[in-house]
C-alpha cells in the first residue's frame, strides 16, 4: 500500500458537480484524476441485493474505490482494524472514496438500490483480502514496519 497505513478517516465523501435542468433533469460527472484522485480503470454496479444481505466484506491491498448510490440508498461500514465508521449513501451526486487497506461492507440496501463503483485498477484476486483475520494480521504487521 505504497501511501502508508490508511484509516477509516482517510476515506472521504466527495460531492460531484451537478448540472440541473428544470426541463431535462440533472446530470453529474465523474472525471478521472479531477473528480477522483485516480485514473478509472474499471466500473461496475451492484443491484437487486435481497433484503438483509450485504456486499463487500473485504479490503483491497492497493486498489482505491469510489462508490455512489445512483438509485436508492445503502450504508457502507469502513473498518481499519481499530476504528469503524459507517457512511450512508442516498444521493446520486455524492460518493465515498474508499482507500486501500480499509475493510468495507455495503449493507442496508433499500429496494431498487444501485451501487456504482469506480476503481483505480482492474480486478485482481491477489488484491482482495476476504478473510477478516488475515486483514487484521496484515494491519498489525504494517504498524510494526
């Protein structure tokens, strides 16, 4: 994680530019390296999450993510092994920047919720940490270095 040990407080809510039109609706724009502090390599979306289910439940070693609730709402709980922070996303012009080394879980999806995710790199199994104990061990090792 070349930028040092990240915490839940390094993850930030970013409000996107809005371009409203009474006649045509609203438009928000995401620009690589302008709106976001990274060049977007991958975009995916999560939808039709059954009630009571959660998504995520992992951390990234190097990848940054920017997550927007383009429809409906959901919460994201961030965990750095010491502190936890929960952010609710419910506006399509506001997103959450999730830094590498922070465990994230998306939960409390409303009916019809859609999570749009922009990432700083392509998908890689080796970048994902899916075991929470492995994550905590990685975090404690980084503190010692």
